[in-house]
């Protein structure tokens, strides 16, 4: 059963909306657990033997795996259901947000402007351009992506994001969908008991699901969430106030962080780099180095693509072939398909530990390291104490 959010921006779904959300959550669980779990067996027991029987040898490379799988009816059905289930996540919560949008915008404005509540601030910058990698596609198939605004002081993108997470993760993300943030921040606290950061910057924060836990775990630190999208930041700022947590939210591009040199103890991002072109990933890591104090830490949690074998080829098949093709089928927009083609290239390179480690070393980080817990990698890099 989908849980209600427990803060002052929670919108209560009516019966039909709730039923729709619970159906979509169940569908996603079935697709990702049941159907996806059977794909390897399908390949090993049906697709690969069929290829070997026809060709007298196993597939030589990923392209041959792709060609063999693409004609398989089970894989075609799985791909179509998974794509549509992703679209349905957002469609299941948009009616709820639309119905409550004026009230949510006003409620969020009052929370942000209430000086009797816990501190924190919001600073938007209209001069910050939304990059084409965000503005030209529906990121994660969210209609209008995350940057679109539909009214003055709009928070709808934030509300859609907040309400969709429980549907997307079939109710496995905790009371306020922030379990990952609490888990990581408390891991840092326990693993590094002498670590007392004064300034923490969460880059690509969306509405603060990780940012707020950083502030709760390290209450003496100044915690800032940075994102490109104003509606996310407005919602995030109001959400943090309603939870009684002081967080500063700032609109900025990760390639040009609006922070002084050597002013931050921790730069953090979670599941963010795969949204960026490789040139922007490199620029972000360089900026993180600039704003960190000597001895400061860059912490990154990022999706990991298996470097080889069937896991890599299956991931590549989905992102490089199926999703771009279906994007064009649904949009009839060659630019959208081109960007989705590029999205795989970005994931494939950005998620490579070798690529990130080399970039960190190149800009000056000291002995960067990573550890893998598929499908996630944790990267840690320190700015040398001797850095000027």
C-alpha cells in the first residue's frame, strides 16, 4: 500500500488515484523483479541456443546478442511493458498534483516565507541556463522534464517527483522517501566519528531527499542543496521547512558552482552523474575540487554499468537500442531520439569507474578510490591538504 507523505506539502489522493498508483507500483515490481529476473534464463535457455543452432557458434559480440534478443517475443513484450510502466509512474500522480497545484504552490510559498520556522533559505538565479541535456528531453520520461514551470512560484515538478518516488520504488524508500539519504549520511557519521564538516554541498539535490538527512545527521553544518530546476528547489525549500530542518537551496549549474574557492568540506552527489554529458561530468569534478577546502572530500554515489558480459550487453541493448527506438516511436522527434542515443554513451562512460577515477586524478584529487555494490558505486576522493 502506497504511504502518504508526512510533511506539510502532502496531497491526499482520492480512491481512484490511490488505486492507480498502487497498480503501477505493483506492475513495476513485477517487471523489475519477475520479468527482468527471467531475462537471463531466457537468453541462456532459448536465445543463445537458437543463435548457436543457426550459426554454429555463440554470439561474437554485443551487436549479435542485440540482434538475437530483439526478435524474441518475450524480450519485446518485457521492453514495452517496462517503458510504459515508467511513463505510468508519473501519469499516476500528475492528476493528484494538478488537482492540488494552486493550493500546493501557496502552501509552499507560506512555508518558505515563514520566518518563525526553522532557518534555511532559497536563492534562485534566472541567469542560470537549463542545459539542453535537460530541456530537450523528458528526463526519466517525466512530462516536461524537471525544469518546466506552469505558474508563478510553481512547485509542480517537485510535487510530481516527491509523490512519484513511492510508486517508482514500490514503497521501499521510507516514510518520506529519504532512506538512502539517511543511510549514507549515518554511514559517514559512524564510519568517521571524528568527521565534523562545517559546510556540505549536495549537487543535483532535486527536492532534498538526501540533503535533509545530511542536515539532520550533521546539525552543526551549513548544508546546501544545488539544482538547476527552480520548481524542484521551491518545493525542496518548503519541504525542508515543514520537516523542521535548516537547509539552503540554490539554483546553479554543476559546471559552474556558485561557491567561493576552498569553502566546502563535503561535495556530494547521488545518482546524478548519469544525467550529464561526459564533458559536464569532467567540469563538475573540476568544480568540486575548486570549491573544496584542502582536506575536503568528494563523495559520489553513481549507477554502475557492468563492464563486460551479458550484464553489459543487456544494459546496452536497453539504453542504446530499445529506449531510443521507442522514444522516436512515441515522439516522432529525431532530436529526442538523438539525445536518447547519446544518453547511453553518457551512462556507459560516466558510470565507468576508470573514467571517473582518471578524471579525479587529473584535476588533482589525492588517491581517489571506489567500491562497488552493483548496481551502485561509491567514489571517495580527497583534496590534498597541501592544495592551494
